[in-house]
């Protein structure tokens, strides 16, 4: 009941038929983030794509300038010196067949999965488990690599993966409600820029169609798409 009242009060604080600049929306989102924890600020973007076509898939990684404020758990499939390198870089779970057995048993204690190339025959057998969770390592995303230290460090530093869902919508956390407005603006525009640069060749018409900003427990606020561009007027 308290959550419903809080959400109703949030919707009453702005005009739901209006679109807001990024600066205005951030102030509204932060003002409505009244949960007892530091809520995540989340953005959703509707893209003019059809992800059912291979040439219109949008996916990538970006290191947000100010991090996400979230502690990401990183799992690494590696052996020998590379396993030691992963642990030294701060990986939470490292292993080979032993880690695969844990995953098969439903014990998935990581939010990002990295693997060295020689481990992909083993990891590939876990595709039906890791794939639907968006955890399958991918060379194009830099999560299949010999640079284990760099990949783990980037993930821990606030790297965000973005991926269009079936309806062509991308959801991503861009920071915490406790972040300064300027830091949230910088993060959001960096993400929007990365998504814009990832525009597939098969996409026709308007690419970035709609966007909305919210906190974990707060209402969604419609954004003026033009205000997402780097260098846009405040």
C-alpha cells in the first residue's frame, strides 16, 4: 500500500503527457526516489529496429564515465596463469570444469561472464543456461579475451552492457539517485552516444524514437530525445 501511494504521489508530481529535457527529468526522478535504499536510475530507449533480423541487432558495452554505483559480480572461465590473473584483478568466481558444474547446478554467482578463448568449447555447452540470462561470453563484446585483467577491471569499474530486446527496447541502469545531476547526465549521454554509434545498417527511418527515465521504485518520465545528445542544451 505504501508503495502504491508513493507511486501515485510520484505521478502527481509531473505532467504525464509532456516530454522533459534530461536535466528536468533527472530532478523529477531524484525527487521521487523515496525508497529506503539508494535507488538505481534507469533509462529505457525505443529504437526503430526489428531485432528479429540479424542485421538490426543492437548490442554493446560501454564504460560509463562515472560508473554505475553498483557492485558487479564477475565470473571468469580460465585456467592456470589466466585464472590467477582474473583473481588478482578482482573476479568473484574463477574456474573451469568446476565452475561449469556449478552453473549447470543453477549456482550462478555472477552478473558478467568472461572467458579465455580456449575455454569456449566448455562454456559453449552452457549456452542454454547462460544465453537466456544475457551472460554468454562474446568476442565482439570483449568478454572472450586473453586480456582477462582488462576485462575484469572494466566490468568492475562500471561497464554497462546494452542489448535490444524483442520489441527493440533497451533498458540500462545509469547510476544511483544519490549521484550528482551532472554525473547522471554525463553517464546517460555517454550511453545514448554508444547506442547511436551502434546503429545497424539495416535500420531505416528514425532510430532513437522514444526514451524514458525512472528510478527503481519511481514512475517513468518521458524524455525529449534531442536532449540525450552530447553537447545538447541544458
